[in-house]
C-alpha cells in the first residue's frame, strides 16, 4: 500500500511540475487579460434615441499587462478607425440615415493586443413628429373627446400636450408620454368656440415639424 501511495504522489508532483513549466513558457502577452471593456453612445435624454448621426461615444478599457493606446470604431466589423485612447468620449458620425444603429468598438494596447469587440447601440431620429387634430365629439360627464393622431417613424412614443384656445383663454392638458398613432384626450370646456392642437416632443427631443389644428363648438 505504501508503494502505491508513493507512486500516486510522484505522479501528482510530476503533473504539478509540468503545469508550472507550461505556465512559465507562456509569453507575458498571451497571459494578459482585458479586465474591463465598455462603450456606449452618449444619450443625453436617457431615452435610447438621439437626434443626430453625429454622436459622442463613451469608452473605457483596462488591460492588466499593457497600456491601452487606441480605441477603434467600425460600422461593419471590416473597416476600423483608430483614435488615441484617452478614456474621454470620442466624436463619431454613424453611418446611414435614421433608425437603429450598432457601432462596433474595440481597443488596442501597446503590446499589439486587441480587445474583444463590444457593441454600442442607439436609435437615431432626425425628424420631429407630425400631429393631426382629427375630430371632436361629445363624451359622458359633460366632457369633449378630442381625437388626434401622431406619427413619428423614429420614436415609438412622444410627450404630448393638447392646447385649446378660445373664450379668451389658452388651456393646456398634459398627456405625458403617449404612443404614436391614434389617441384621444377628454377635456371639460365651457360653452364657446375653440381651436385646438396637439404639441409633441419625440424621444430625441424634437418638437413637431408639422401640425394640423382642429375646431370645435361647445354648447
């Protein structure tokens, strides 16, 4: 039994020695690790939508064995543009037109190593919403239903306010964030003649580029 234990102990020692030798033979650059790799398109409103293709890209990387020297950008994963790495946001122009964008970002170090690729995603909405005041009808409780529609291809929702003018006053009814498409606002108005419209601001911060006013008479 003691002989078997001695053989097993010898085998374990041989394996340990082999592992240590293999580790010693691995170049320092091969054992280096990218400890932190981050990139995102700066989104001032926090909505995931920006108004321009010209953006700033926040970026951060840490390599435990070599100085990070470049931050590199690509729209297609084939062609890369390198800028000096400073840790500060970089200016970039996204390709194409409005819509969802995926920007590929990676980093280079002084020893020639390249980090894993990360994706910075954002939606670009370059045109403001269009609002249409469609119809007004009586509703229960002495209220009036104002029916409207809002379109905005780049934003699925907008911040909307119904503005009613008449009888020497301007009344504003804040609807908050509403989805694009048809909508209805219930308002209570005294007798009189009015014009009304919908003001909207999309997720990129753009106000309506066009709006159609409506008319109504409350009796």
